[in-house]
C-alpha cells in the first residue's frame, strides 16, 4: 500500500504552471492611439434622437419630427432613432448646404 499525500500541493512558480499565468481580457492589444488636433476635425459630432436634435435647432419635438420625416433637415434614421451631424445642421441652417 502506498501512503497518500495529505496537505497542500507543493508550490511551483507561475512560469511552470501555465494556468496560473495572467491572461489579459482587454479588447486592445496595445494602448489605442491618442487623438491629435487634426484628428478632432475629422471626428463626427453626432446628435442622437429627435429630442436632442430639437434642442440644437431650437424647435419643439413635434416640429422636429415633422421636418425629419419629410426630409427637410439633413438627418438619417438609424434603427428607431434619428441621428444628425452637428456640422451638417449648422451648414444647412446657415445656407451653406447643398441646394
């Protein structure tokens, strides 16, 4: 009969036990790049939702929905939400949009 070993298992270094090595669960393999001033100009400034668009263009929500549905203002429907780009709205209301 063999004697059974009682007590804790002997400790081994983490480099020997692969299951003990830390695994990163981050979606990024490395640090994402920082934005520069030039990149900020290329970023979209989106306004999501008719209520938020209404606040920006200073109309009530019902009027804004009417303009969105008829295509009177530059915006798109994404799923069930309306989305507009702030720069396009500015250009449209300043008369600089395509006519």
